[in-house]
């Protein structure tokens, strides 16, 4: 079971890494790297209960790195990993809604929603 859990976690982290990097690519064009990095860090801090999982995310003006998170989450439950990363995305989109009046959300919705659904399927298997 431990090997399967680790595989699911790695697959989830790969999926969310791809999702967050797509968000980075599009959103940074609209608001800049510095402000986006700040929003992501703020979203991490606003994600309740699962923030210890999210401490492994590294954010700079160059982008988002989940490699430390990948190492930290090998033994975590896939559900906890998913909820923490999903919470981060939700908090980030809530900030985008307030700050940009949905401009960024409209740009990203078609990219993000299918990946969130895929993550749900991974956890439910």
C-alpha cells in the first residue's frame, strides 16, 4: 500500500505542478512575477490545516518549484496532499477574483478545471 500511496502522491504533485506552472505562465503575463509570487505565498498562508504540506513549495520571481514538497509528501495520505494543493488553488483563485475582477480566472478556467477533476479521480481510485 505504501508504494501505491507514494505513486499517487507523485502523480498528484506532477499534476498540480503542471497546473501551477500554467497558472504562472498566464497570470504572470497579466500581473507580473513579483505580484503573482506574493499572491501564491499569501494563498499558501491562507490554506488552513494543510499548510505544513504546502511549506515544501518554493516560490520566487522565477516561478514555482514543488521538488521539496515532493520529498516531504512521500508518506502523506493522497487525500491530504490533494486537499492542501486544491486549497492553495482555490485560495489563489479567490484572490484573483477580488484583485482582478475575474480577468485572470477567465483566462485560466479552461486550463485549471480539467486538471482539478483529474486530481479528484486520482484520489478516489
